[in-house]
C-alpha cells in the first residue's frame, strides 16, 4: 500500500509540475500588449508574393472581406526562415490606452515604425529598439508588439491566429 501511495504521489507531483510550467509559458507567450481581438486568417502566398522571400514583410489588412488586426489596422507577416513566419498586429502599443496609432513599414527597412511616437519595432521579434518621443523621459520599457501564432497549412497557405 505504501508503494502505491508513493507512486500516486509521484504522478501527482509530475502532473502539477507540468501544468505549472505549461501555464506560466502560455501566459508569457500570449500576454496582450493591446486589447484582445480575435484573430484568424488564412493568408494565400500567391496573393502576397513577398511571403515567399525571407525577411520581406507583407502588410495584410483583410481576410476575405473582413478587416483584421486590432480595430482593423491589419497585421505584418514576415518569413523568418524556410519554414517559420512571424506575425504582428500593426497597432503601436506605446501610447498607454490610446491604441489608434498604426505602424508603417518601408520596403527594405528592418523595422516597423510609429510616426506618432517614433518607436521602432524589430520585424522578426516585435521588440522595440528605439523611441524618439520626448515624452518617454522616464525611459520606460516600450511594450512588445502583439504577436500572433503562425502555421504553414500547405504550399500556398499560412494560418495566422490567436485562437487555440
């Protein structure tokens, strides 16, 4: 009987440990930097040819007839390597509760830019690298862009979502 209770305790410990690790990782990965907006789109590479090339972001504003991204601002998608993509919302998270500023991308640049605050975001990982805004005198940390999950469905379709 003691052996059975030790085995049960061991498995209970393992289950609790795994669920604790999974939950903490999940909270970090899906931490919203802008208000939650349901995101689901299947992007056709044949429409956005730049997605065939590594490090050439595409700006996607619609999925079918529906505007996507927070407040319909759209998303940026970039091919990182042969089988990995990054996708970020185009809304700049560097304005407190004002999420009306839309990021821009200039072809050949390495960053997404906010014309309002001067923040520059790395298009591979979504982290801010610079803020020219004089209001940022306290050197506060600029939030990361809202990231979406990506998954290659077939040779010409990429799924972008924040839905499990």
